[in-house]
C-alpha cells in the first residue's frame, strides 16, 4: 500500500478554466472527439480515449454546465463510488444511504470502482460532470489526482468503512475487528492461524485487517499469518481456490480468518469437498455477518458490522456538510461485534 494521502478532501481551490478546445489541443484531437469521450461513445479508440482522459486530468477539466451546478449547489444529486455492489455490506449501506437522501429530496448517482484507483478517479470525474452536490467514497486512501480534483471544486465528501481523523468519515476500527477474530481463535488453542484476505492494492480496509491480525500474533509470540495466507477477490469460488492452494502447498493452518463471509463460504465448501470437518479439522471465520452466515453448515463465526448505520450516518453527515461547507470534518466511530458460531472450535489433536 502507498503512503496515506494526508490531504483534506474538502479544501478550497480555484475552479479550472479549461475549455473543451484546450482539452482537444492538449490531446491533439478534435473537439468532436473530446465530446464523444465525454459521452462514452464506443467509436473512439482506447489510445485516443486515454489521451483525452489524460488531458482532462492535467487540465482539471469538468464540463462548464457541471461547474455551474456545483457552484449553485442546485443539482440535488449526490454521487457514491463503492468498490462493488456484489458485497452485501456495501449494498446494505448504500440502501440506507439512499433512503436518507430520498427523504431529504436528493437523488443518488451510484457507480463502482472494482477496487481500481484509476476507475475511481474516472467515475469521480463523471459524477462531477453531472454536478453532484456531494460524494461518498469507500476507504481513506485515494489517488492524489482524485484528492486534487475534489478539492478544486470544494465538493463535500464523506469516507466510509474507515476512520479518517480530521475528515468526514464513518466507520470502525478494521484492525481491532480482525484482531478480535485472531484473539478468539488463539483463545481456543490455535497456533497456526491463516488469512484469506481480499485484494490489498487500493484497499486500506483489508490492509488494516491483515495488519491487526499480524500485530496480535506478534504480540503473543505466534507465527505470522502470511505463512498460511493468500490474497483473493471477494467471491465464493475464490474462497474455494484459496483453500485448495493452501492445501496443495502444504500450508493449510488449523484456523482460517477470511476477509469476508463470501470467502469463508467458499472455504467451508472446499474443506468439505476435501473431507475436512469444520471445526474438528479446521476452524473457519468470516467478516461482515451477511444474512446467510447464520444458516451455513456449520453456522459461521464472523464479525458483525453495522452496515446500515454506516450508510445512514454517512448520509446525515454529508447533508450537513452540503448545507454548511465550512463545517469541520469529523470521524464517527461505530462499533463491531464478534459473533461466535459453530464454524470455530479447538484445534485438532495432532
């Protein structure tokens, strides 16, 4: 992970005077081509599109109509960029976020970054071009170009699923939550505790969770988690593949902490396919406490996160910032709960 960008996402700055013509000149294309890129037309080569988008970034270009809407704060629309809506936690948070916005007369414009920083930047630029009054982001680490873009247009921002002191954010202590799972497993007698984490690149939440586990193991003289760890996308099938990979390499631990419940679900399936009893042969824990977690066989030990409260409190905080842009940023810390179920138990006697 890169160094945390310690700049306010809400600092004041002068608006760009870049025009469509100046973007076209910088990219060495016609203004018609720039318009096609703005409108997402398919008949633009990837090389040309990349040049135009680079010119957008270098010149800080946002369409004039959007700039006027941003200045007047009259769009009554709010943007949100989440990594994916396949994750039930993000879906629940966004549902609550939208309900509060709707009750206050705002429309939500939702898009996904797929855990890619360049995509997040591009989608932020698209939302700004539609004149959004504020924006929700996930996590506290973002590209410098995105920080500068939002600062230039003084767009109120709330960061979610994380805590960013001094900035508007709503989340919980990811490191402490993951450490609670490690402590639970160590208390059961496990000494070989592995991790199936989500992608770490561009994902400060996953990074903090892994660090929380490593710090706990180090403090208690236990082997580091990476000896029995692997990194996978947040999908059920990837949880299966992770267990298969660890088993094939002879690195299967006695307990596994998974980055979310989908990965844990896949781990449970693969363990059963390999004739491993859970928890007699291997303990498996998840993260997020999705609705299905309590109904798996065996029911899944996991961390319960207040996803809907994250969404609701984020909307309330963002609306306050939109009404009063001078309002100081604040980090709202929410709690988490370790939910002990039957997927974790004492390690096998071997």
